[in-house]
């Protein structure tokens, strides 16, 4: 098993990991970012690569054991793709390919030069693709709203739904008013299939979460689309907004679910 040379950086954060099931790991970086490692009888599937810092590649290798590893991105934002260059090939939606390697800020040159696969192969996957891990099939659903490259993964064996950043424990960070309509459509689609999963696994702010969140998200999004959003004051929430929403974003909340988006009056 390969042991990778690591270039530590001053602002590296710690990793923690735990088993959700004997064949399912949550790998937690810092305080609010999770990625997932699913083990089958023949192959392992790594869902996202976080920022790829610190002992990340050695931790993944240790946890997967001798299984062949496949790597996939939920979407192309760098906090989910930053470790892609540790691997020879990564599966993603075609829309992610344009920005999967675009960092949020300049990268340390020594750290970047240490990456073994700077020109890793990007493999396009889309709605309906299935990863076969042996005794475990993971179905791909294209769910663009937070990002045009967003993929959701339905783990049929463990009855888990991995939703990336489309929503997390209590909020969804969207873009324009139009993206709220796309989000609503996606949530309705996922709710129609809720008999196939027990819990939802977002990448940020805690998991697993109840699939009942979908009901509140659907209501909140429906009200936004209809022009009667359930807006909440944001003056006491400095910095609450994901950068994707910009400075003029608003927040709509129903029950436990909030939607952050750029407002635009319905026409």
C-alpha cells in the first residue's frame, strides 16, 4: 500500500473519522466538512476529496485496505475537489470539469508540486450511472441547483442519500431566483424516492440528517417560487451567507430548513 509524502501547511486542520456502518466511513476535516468512503466486496468509493491537505491520502489508503478505489466528486467546488490530484482518475459531472481544479485562493507551490497526479483523468458521469462496488450499488442522480455540476448518490445497500452541498443540516446555499426553482424540482424528485433511503448525508454541518428535512425545504422553496417567501431578518447573522449567494442574498426559512439565495421578483 502506498504511503504518500506529505507537505504540511500552517493552516492545516485535523482529520477525524468514524464508522457509520462497518463498511461506511465519515471522514471529517476541520469543523464543518465531511467526505465519505464506502466499502464494497470488490471496490471502494470515495465521495469527494475535501481540500486534500495533510494526511488525507494516507488516511484514505489505510481505511480502504486492499480494495480498488474509485473517486467521485459531488460537484466542482474546490472544497470538494482539492484532493483530486492524489488520484489518477476522478469521476464527476461534465460541468465540473471547467472549474474542479480552480482553488479559492492561491495554493502553496511546494504542496502543489508534491501532488502525484496534477493531470489526473476526469471521467464524465451523469444521471443514472451506477457504481458497482461488488455487493453494493450506488446510483447517480444529477441535481443541479447549488451548482450546475451537482450529483447526488443513492446507496441502495445502506439506504443512504449523499447530497453534496445541495442542502445540509438546515440550509441550502443557492444562487439566483431561478436556482430556487431547480432546487424545488430536485427536492420533489428526491422525496418521491424516499422509500429507498433512511437518512441523508450532506457534506457540511453534520450528518446523517432526517429525510423529513425535505418537506420543509420543499415548502420553503415553493413559497419563494410563488413570490411569498418566508423571509427572516439577517442583520443579526453576519457572515451567515455562503459566498455563492453574494452580499445581497436573503434567507427564507420554513421549520428547520433555510434557503439562502439572491432575490428577484417573480414575473
